[in-house]
C-alpha cells in the first residue's frame, strides 16, 4: 500500500495503463485469430480487410508502447507472408 500521495497516484495511473494495454493486445490477438481463419477458409476479401486493420492497430499499439515496435513489425510481416502465400498465385 502506497504511503505518499504521489505513490498512490502512480499506482492508479499504472492500473489504468495496464488495463488499456491489455485491451489493445487482446484486440490484436482477436484480429490475428480472425485473419488466420479467413486465410484458412479462402476468404480473400475478408482477409485483406483484416490484414489492413491489423497493420493499423498494430502500429498504433507500438506507437503507444503497448507492444514493442519490433513485435508489431514481425507479426504484420509474418501474417502478410501467409496472406501472400495463399492468395498471390490465385
């Protein structure tokens, strides 16, 4: 339990930030899951929309330091490769 007023405020700020970051990462995980399902079931239009959505949300999460920048780039790169492997030849 914090004793000083500033320590109590930092604790409140930390709880808010943790909740916000958890929500962002959860949203990214959901988008990734839906994207992989769309790629597996040959839904090119849905997959394209989800890939664009993932790119923007992932960049915003990295910008706000919810996830590391390199993690964001790696995830987008891997999922873009998966999309291209599935739909580029067709």
